[in-house]
């Protein structure tokens, strides 16, 4: 019912910034909690950030606190991940996800985008 498409990935130097976008199609986008996850080769998919359906709850992984921000624009059916002070260890495929329940566990999210590659050079 909900389709998600990420964009905004690319190659950036360490210390730089990048903003990822996740455009959603489908009904009642504003009713969904949204999350960002990332996965590097041969590593587990890890939680990055999440925002509740009403924006009242926001949570970040410790590794990105103070550097990343998450926001949503329900009028545009889009969720954003603003990434600042990027580090090489941020390199991964970034995925957005949606679910009726707010959480940080990837397996609990119902809908997923195709992912967008973020590469941070040293």
C-alpha cells in the first residue's frame, strides 16, 4: 500500500553534508512512523533514526546523535535525513522504512524503499 523511494545519496568528503529524501506514495502517509536504516557490506542492517507519525517522538542511534536530523513533510509525503559532519564510517546503503508502530528494529517495519548509496571519502 505504501511505496517508498529514497534519493539524495552520493559521494561526499568527510566533514561534508548530505540530505536524503524518501518520497512516499499511498494513502495516509501521515499515519505512519518513519525510520532510516543503513547497511554496509557484510554488516547487519542498523538503525539510524526514526520519527513518529505526529513528529512527537524522535530517536537517533548513538553513532549519529548530534550530526544527523530527521524530519517529515506530510504535505509532500516525504521524510528527510539531514546528515552533517559525515565520517567514512557512515558509508552504507541507506533505507527508509514505514510502519504503524514506532520502533528501532528493522524487522518490525512493514514497508521499505530500495535504498540509496552514501559514500564518504576520507
